[in-house]
C-alpha cells in the first residue's frame, strides 16, 4: 500500500500517534503504532495501538469500553508522527479515569516546582476495569 | 530538581513534546526534548527542543522568528510525553510555511488511499528562512 510506505516508522518499527478529541480539540493521549496497528485502525476506524509494555496490539477500549472512533488521520511534514481525530467513547481516555492522560500540570513556585493533577477523575478505575 | 526527575526520558534521553496552540486548540507539531531543552523551556518560556538530526538544542523560531511562547506544560499519566500550550508567533509552526505540521490527511478511495495536503501555505519558506 503506497500510503503506508510514506509513513516513517522508527528503528523499532513504531510511530507516535496523538489522539485528539474532534469535538473539544482536547489532546487525549499519545501512544505508539506499528504498521499492523495503523492498518487495523484505518480498516476498522477504531484506534489500535501497539503496547510497548505488553508487546501486543492494543485495541483501545477493548477492556474499558472507552473506544476511540477515528474520523481523520493526519501525518506531519516529516512523516514521522500521526494525529488521530477521534470520538472518545465514554469521554474517558486515561486509565486513571480522567478525560485526558495529560492531567499533570507543572506548577512553579519559589518553594520548588511540581506536577499537580488539574483534572477530575470521572470514573473510578476499579469500576472501569472490573474483573 | 524534583519535578524534572518525574519526567521519563527514553533510552536516548529524550521525551516527545506536543505543541498545541492555546487559542485554537490546534496541534502544531511534535518534537523531542532532552533534560536541557526542557529546563531551558521552563526557564525562558520559549519552546526549546532537541534536534535529533542536528544533535543540538533547537530554540524554535530562532531562525524564522516563529517562536512558541509556552503558557502551560503538562505531563501525561505515564510521565513519558509532554504537552505544551503555546502562543505561536507568526501563526506558523511548520517549516513548510503552514500553521501546523499535521497537514497531510489520509484520503481513502477505491482507487487507493493517499496523503493529501489539507492546509494552505501561509508564507513561502524561502521568505521565512531567508539567508
């Protein structure tokens, strides 16, 4: 597939993929894709990543139900980063139960800076990942 | 610095940093930072990346004038991706003269899919990077 050949995967065969909520414009998460994950995403319109920790395809939301329906896929000028415009099912992308994985904000003070959570937990992770 | 120790740099000492326009919510680019680049960004409030091709600190906009003034810095749940909310000087982040580096959209058709530019060139790159 020609379009797939234009995608620059790194030396591990991976490319970073940013997921953005198509309604709010909020950045939800960043994860990695290999060729298979990208092809699966395009085919099914459901965001599918490559889990580096599990070394396996990761259909986002498979366990939690928090799937990401992909409306647009964009590639950057260097061809080495992807951007997915998605509809986030359940309004929760993060495994902590928050809307976005980017919830730690650098707060600077004269007493020393630190990362502070700036977004509420919308759903208890234990409820999300119930056994 | 404690806050810097919570940032998970990869085996090359780098972390991906996504720049988002704080007004429009548009994702402008993704680049990499090392510890020094991140510390410099926090100190100066101007986005500073690590150029992997040049293996040097890269003060965004140094040549083009298209600096990014950093208003907020966010870290994700795993601590391994950064998000910068920026004011994009000149309204152009991409070296091609476009607002965003993510301008190639996957267009699917029965004749074969491809990446098509979906955003205008706002300024001729030769004018931006005049010698």
